[in-house]
């Protein structure tokens, strides 16, 4: 256990559905991240939140909408997805502010998403 | 192309043997990190090496960093079947604000 949980672990949705992925970290960190991992592609950073403020949006399509209500929770709202959005979505957290540079990130187990 | 690239893409060894994988990167870094991922699960941090360090050990893991060649290696000694996983290097550039991951090396340790 890394202290980062994600729900659901598996999700199948149609292209017209709306669903949300949830991430919770119990480490007292103040930065949270969404990554997308597709087969045979490097891990792609999607969004970064520092102290609940979005600091990075890596040219992610608007059908992915993040929400960070507090430093412990992060959501990814999904709507009108495409089959190519099927992937493993990973959440991570880290402690920012203690060091000038990015330190270790702690990952959740991921949500395996299949879009039909 | 990506900042970090691992080599080889896949590696198959017998239990007890050593496994070595390499990571090359393009721009100057502040630190380089290695992570492990078991099939379909999250990444687990293994070790972090800073740009002013040349070698680091953690248990059966040994990481080297050569900033002149912009490369790092991860050595797993006396491998076990449980070491079967994908291993990723991730770099933090001088800008310092995010990790950039490579494509990973898939390691299979046969019992």
C-alpha cells in the first residue's frame, strides 16, 4: 500500500456515458497528478494540482475534466469519451514545497478504463 | 522524442542472475528516479539519484548515473521471480517541476 487509493479499479463505459474516477491520498501531500498509461506508450502526464490549484494541463482534451476539492482528493470526470481513451489511469501524489525540485511520487493502483 | 528512454525494451533472465537496464536522457537533470510497475498496477518508487551523485544502492538494487553521457543504469542482483515487472526511469529537469517517464523495460525472471 502506497497511501494512495483509487476507485473504481475497473470501469467499462459507453461513449455517451458520464463517469468519474476518484483518487484519495492519506500521506499529507499537497500535490496530486493524473497520468494516462496506454499500451506501448510512455506514461503521459495529464494534470497537476498544487495546493488544490491546477498548475499543469498537458493539452488534454476537454472530455477529461479534473477536480481537486482539497489536497487529499482528486477526481477525473469523464464524458463522451472515445475508444482510444481506453487506458490505465494513474493518480499520484507528492510533497511539494520541501524541495526545490520534484521528488518522489507515490502512485495509486490505477483505474483500468475500457470505452466501448 | 521522450526525455528518458530505456534499453532494452524487454529482458528475460533466470532466477539468480543479474538484470541490467539502461536509461538515456536528453537534457540536463536535477535528479533521476527509477520506478517498478507490476502488471496493470501502480508504479512504486525504487530509488532517486541526484545529478551530483554517481552511484546509489538500495538492497539488491544498484543505480549509477553518468551525467557526461546523460545515462543511468539499474542493476538488480540475484534476481527473484518476484522481480518480474516493468521498470521505468523518470527524469526531473533543471526546471524541476515534473517527472518525465521513459517507455520502460519489461523484465521477466524465470524460476
